[in-house]
C-alpha cells in the first residue's frame, strides 16, 4: 500500500502520483495507492483527480478515500507514504507518517528537506519527476528491511526533534531572546 494524505489541489502534485501509479501497476499487480483527502469547498479538483484515474485506467489501483479524520493513524497501514507536492511550506503529513514508522518518499519542495534526510528516513526527489519517484517507491516496496530501518529512523527523528514539548521550548526561547534583546525585564516567568 502506497499512501497519500493531504488536501486535493494542484500544489499537491497528484498528477505526479497518478503517473507513479501508472508506472508501478504492471510490476506490482496488487498495488493499492490510497488517497486520503478532499478538495476544498467549491473546488473541482476531486473530480479532476477521479477523471485522471479513469483516463489512465487506474481504477483498480488508486482508491480515492476522501477526507478521514483519523488519517494520521490510518497511515500506519501504509508501506510507503508519498508526498509529491509542488509546494509544501512544512509538511505535517511527513511528520505524521514518520511518527508511525512509515518511510516517506517526498519532493524536495519547501520545508520537506528540513524534515527528511535523503536516504535516512525516506527519499527526496525533484518536483514533478515521476520516474525517480516511482524508482524510490519501488526500492522500498522491494525491501521490507529497508522500509523497517527507514521507518524506525523516522520515528526516532520525530521523537527527538518534533515533539510538542520541544516546539514549545523553542518558541519560549525565541520570546525570551526578543525580550532580552529589547532590554525588557519580566516580572513573572513566561510559562
């Protein structure tokens, strides 16, 4: 199972994901590409995605599952999570997959390279390059030990760097630095 979690829109690179599914379906006849997410209200993007699935004959491979409130937990059932975004400011879905021990193959867009170290927790690929993306996904589908190792490293990286407590500590440190630089003295602690 190859999974995608996110909103349905042009910046998410779903055309690339469909091209990857088309490349991989002959090699993996039981491949399931699970797409969890929905278009924003008033958008025709979900229909566009369904049209792309039909045009490429991927109805047996790609499952459009819509919005799921428990998507982060559901990604634990993926063998690989794909994030083919054209633009991605941070990539919370990357962290959610890594926290579940799922290796991620993602584009090197936006803030994603700050999260994934290429070849360690997953792979980074150029935006829009379905050939390289498909090859990286295939390498993980073919090697359960590699998936497991990358998944374990991803889980450890999230636990070490991206916990809520660590985020709050870092935000507090920024506030303290700003106050100290301004010469302000606090009458009570920030916390």
